[in-house]
């Protein structure tokens, strides 16, 4: 398919009410999907409409909300050293469903011992302890999504 024909198809999709177009020809297949630009435009207007009442709220409810957010967040890790996630993915305590967890609270680990698995892009990555000691806290639930640098275990 030549570039002029492709450009014409893109213009037709962008100017019409359709959101997706797929064409198959002898030379190949083309699929054009229109981005939903209207959603981000309406989102700030909604946020702006909701924001003023929240700003006008009394300080006491705002403090209560902050306290509730702190209660929902995991407690800060103050004692021991932390094993952190080296990647974004899904945290698993064992190698397969139903099998024994790599470590539990009270388990003694050496540097290099496997402590969990993080699945990223359908690849199971075995995470090793970078410090030796005893696991005192497990900070993630099995199957929980984790971020890069998120604390997983506390080791003393």
C-alpha cells in the first residue's frame, strides 16, 4: 500500500466518527485506531469541578483523611535491612501455586538465596536476597503488583 493511500485513510478515520479501521489487501494489512483524545480533555474538567469542594472542606476532615491514608499505607520500614524489588511485576512467594513459599517470617537467608519470584512480561524472575539474615517481615501479598524499588522483605 502506498503512502498517499495510507495518508488518505488516516485522514478519513480522524475526520469521521469511527474509532477503528482495518483493511486487508494483497500487499498486506493495515489497521488504524483513533486515539481517544476526548477522555483526557473531559477528565481535568471533572477534577476541577470536584476539587473546589475538597479545598473548601474543614481542616479536621482533611486531617482525618490523611490519617486514614497513613493507616492504609504499609508501616514505614525502620528496623532491619530491606530486600527491594528490582523490577515492576507481580510478586509470588512460591515457584508455583500450592508449592511451599521460598521464605517465611523467621526464615534464615544467605546472600544469593531465592526469596520470591516476580513475573514481568510473562517471564518468571527469581529474586535473590542481597543480604544475609532472618526474614522479620514480608511486606507484599502473594499475587500483588509491585513497583521498582518497592520493599518486599525486612531482613535483620
